[in-house]
C-alpha cells in the first residue's frame, strides 16, 4: 500500500454506470443491501442474536463512530494508505473487505483503545463503564453504567460529526492545498478534534456531570440550557446539532448540494456552510417537535417516554434518519433515473418521495420491527431507539457505495 498523491478526491471524480437498467441495477443493490442489513443486525446487534450489542446506546455509539470513520476514510484521507490503482482497479468485494477492515481497526484503536481503555481508565471516569463501577459510586448495575459510558461516547461523536462535515464539505482542500495524504488528512483531523472537544465540553459534559449524585459541579457546570430546554439532558444539544448534520446530507442527496453550492469563495463558503446547516438543523428539529406535540400533546417536566422533553429532542434525530435512509437509497441506487428532470423539479420529486416513503418506513419499523429485528414493541419504550438500526443501515449503504463502487448493480466507467 502506498500514499495517494492524487490531486482530486476519488469519490468526487469517480463515475459509476448501471450494469443493467437503472431500475434493475437499483433493485439488485437494494436486495443485496437488505440481506446484509438483516445478517449484520441479527449477528451483532439484536437482543435475540449472538453478540447483543443493541442495548440500545452501546449499539448506537458503535455505529455512529463507525459511520464517521467511513466518512473520514473517503472524504478526509481519500482512502489513504491504499493506492489509487487499488481503489480504481481492485475487485469490489476485495476493496469492500479491505476498507471495512480499516474502518473496524480505526474504531478499535481510537474509540476502544484511546477513549475507553486509556481516557476511561486514566482520565475521564465516565468513558469506561468499569471505571464507573469502581470509582463512580453511581449506585448502578453493570448494565446501566455501560449505558452511561455509551451515552458519553455517543455524545462525543456529535460535535466531531458536525465539525467534520463542515470541514470535509465546506472547506475540502482549500485549507491545506499544498499537502498530500496523509499529512492533509492528519492536519484537518487535528483541527477538527480541537474544535470538537471544546464543543463537547460545552454542550454535553455538563449533562453527564449532572447525572451523578451529588452533581459534579466542581468539574462540570450545571447544564446551562435547562431554562431553555426544560431539561438538563444533552439530548437537546444532540437533537439540534445532529439534525444539522442530517440537513447537510438531505441537501446532498435530494438537491445536488444546493444551497451549499451557492457560495464558492473562502472563507465565505465555510461560514455560509456552517450557518445554513445550523439553520436547517434547527428548522428540522423544531418542525418535528411541533409534530410530536400534535401527536402526543405537549411534553412536561417529569413526563415519561414520549411525554419527556429529552426523549422528544433525541427522537428528532431518529425520525429525521428514517427520511435520510430513503434519501440515500433513492440517490445512490436510483439517482440516475432522475437526471432527465430539470434541477428544481428533480429536487422536489426526490424530496416528496423521501418524506412519504420515509414515513412509511418508520411505520413499518415500529409495526414489524419486533418480529423481524427483535426490537421492543412501541415507539417510546426506554430500551428502544431506532436510530441505532438506521445508522447501521446508512453504514452499509456507504460501504456498498464508497468501498464497493455500488456493487453489484453498478460498476466503474472505464
């Protein structure tokens, strides 16, 4: 394996063509994808399966970091350390296996090695559930401390996800144009990490400190958003910030990147990208809260499940992801069928389809999920969070698209 010194990002320049008709190629991809989803879910996540990683926060934290690492590989490091020749000419199954292996290795080193074992043992107690049991005096059993540590790792991913998307898509190679890989990726990642850790300490650390009894006010200030959100839960921060990330990918998969493509010149492109994404995220967040109020009336302090403010804030991410899954499937498997439509009409049609089918997908998940996936019955059960399943689905979509060039329905143009 060698460094990739190509001047253009592979994903941006790659061209795929359907092996058969667009409809048949998309259906072939969808069938393979659905099979992979059920196999991976039942082996690794389902509580009726083998490894039972869906707790649900442990599974959620695992798949969200895996998704972020996949994006780093493709967009930040441009598939380094693999050569461009391997990425261009390698067998799709071999590439998928090799690149997925790198994803898993990076996850084990960065999250399990650095965050869980090192920081959780020698620095920050709540990143390691064994440390919580030993030092935390949390009054919890191993399962609940595991969920607390998983929530902390999940929370850490959110600012990393937001800032990574800003820099990967809002800055790209404009910041370090003279650097080749891996120096460019490392420089960008270092800057992302510094900003993300600061945001994590402001938007999430206060909540975790308040979870202890008594509150850890000498290391974590009381949640400053409580008067705004009617809860001390950082699910408020998670909802807004992650909906902002979802809004970015809505634009990419439904509107060909518009409106983020309007501004070209830096630093205005980056500023515009960041501000517009936050506006989109807040609109998506508030619109869903309005729908929740219509369905279940207003939440209240002390309310349980769907009547709880924190539950509603975090489940804006869940419902937004039902639509995002359909948007990605529509764009990656069947997107070439829309090329005959003008841009505005294409965006409108794709958006309507994503919302309608996404809501049908949500209904089907909650209706048939207990039987097909082994999840808990009901929308608001404490041990149920569909976002873990949905992010896993997106992971497999990106592996199929980025790592395997849309195999089996699509192939690289030669």
